[in-house]
């Protein structure tokens, strides 16, 4: 099977999980679309974000998707399917990270309360996540910026354990990977 619907480079791929459906393949593309292929039903669902998408990630409870775009905005939207389309974007994150030239990954923390993103300025940015109902009331002043890399941060990963939501790892084009400790110890990291 070849999935050839994208009109430009496919930038990220994920297989479905039990919450989304085991027979799903999800892709993002520079053409600005996220495509969900349901292999059992032979259906394609497409979300058009208009802007080139470099990567995406699902929340741990599979209730929302975060897509990192080349226009410098990370868009979050609800995964609930309603009339063959997902709900609208409910939160945009863009003030504290820089994106425009590189593929930057993002990841939810284990409790889905924060979204971690790389940045072209060498920082790791931790944004608070709205529950979808109160996006306007999310205090972006609680955004945390961690800076130690000397080049763009292209990849981030978070600890899956719920009792360690502030344990994360970042990787940079400067050739380093860093392990970040708890929020209270964010200034302490191990260089790999």
C-alpha cells in the first residue's frame, strides 16, 4: 500500500492507538495537511491547517493533536470526530519559540498539562495547555523557557511516568542532547 495523497514532503507519521483506532495511519505534510487513513474502513480524513506542518504529536490520552508549523505557531485541536471532521483549533502557541526554517518536534508532558517544543533559537519551551474550554484563560506567563543549547532544538521527548512530568530530553543541531530535571531544578541538566 502506498499513501500518495500529500502534495509535498511528508514530515511526520504515526500509527493509531487503541483510543484512535488500531488501524489508522496519520501523516503530516509541508502541504499543510494532516491526513488520517483508516485502513479498516478505507477512509481518508484530512485537516487543512494551511501552513506547512513539520511535525505533530498526540496527547497521552489521545484527546488532542498538536501540530508544529513553519509559520512559527503550534496549533492544538480536539481529536473528537464530528461529522467526519475534527473540532476547530482551540489553542495556538507562538510567543516564546522561534520556527521557520527547521523541523521542530513537540511533545506533551505525561499529564497533558504542558506541551514542550524545540526552538530555532536553541531553547526548549514549555507551554501550558488549555483543556479546550478555556483557551483564552490560559496564563501564558507560566510558560517556561530552558536555554542551554547553542543551536536549534530539533527534538524533544518527555518522561511517560505521571509522577515525573517535568523530566524531559532535548536534542539540538549543535550535537548535544540534554536531560532536564524537575521544574524546581530546571537549571540543572546533564549533557550527553
